[in-house]
C-alpha cells in the first residue's frame, strides 16, 4: 500500500544540524522525516516559498527539459529505506508510454513540487523508518518530532 504525502516543511536535525524534509499524510497521523543535503533542502525550500530565481536551478532545468520533451510527472514515490538510505522513483508519462526512473527522494520531491505532482510513500518505508537508530538519542528525537507543532518546522534558512 502507498500513502499520499505532502511536504510539511523543512527542519534542522537538532543533533546533527542536517536538513530534514518532513512529509505528512492528510490526517497528520503519518510523518516521515527524510534527511537530505543542504543544496537539495535549499532547492525544496525555494520552491515551497516560491522564491523568484533569475536563472534556473537544476530542478527547474529538469522540469523544463521534461516539459520540452512532452513528458509529465505522474507521481513520485519513496519506495524503500535500506542501510539508513531512502530510495525513490519518479514516474513519467508521455502519451501512452510510462517510464520509472530511480531517484534520490530529495530530487524526486523537488521535481514533484515544481510539477505539481503527488508524493507517495510505501507502507514498508514507515515501518523501516521506525527502526532507524539515530545515535543514542533516538527516543529524544522521536519525542521531539512528535511533539513539535507544525509552525515550529518553519522555513529553511541558508
């Protein structure tokens, strides 16, 4: 089973200062934090904030290439979590042809935001993410994330 998610915001991991994209389902019951790189977080944040860009960023360029080649992004999907690494797929369509591309979740999310495509997460990813050990402070981190009000995620600042 897959669950549709939305980007709730971007936060900084209080233990590592790494950016985290926070995905939530429509009920707010399912939350999936995905650790991403600073550049990818910046690209996602710029799209969330609708920050004007003089020149296209990589994800803007990718969107333009897809559009010019007459591809549409039907959805992106976070498909797996192995060895503390998330995996994703970008589903493309052109006329009656379907293509599925391997992707990092951060790139898939950045492209989904730019194309207005849906973001989905496989159920197994939620189960596997519960088992991640985040150094010795796992319980503190889980407690912090669960209790953090949505407004506290805030906007990502570089």
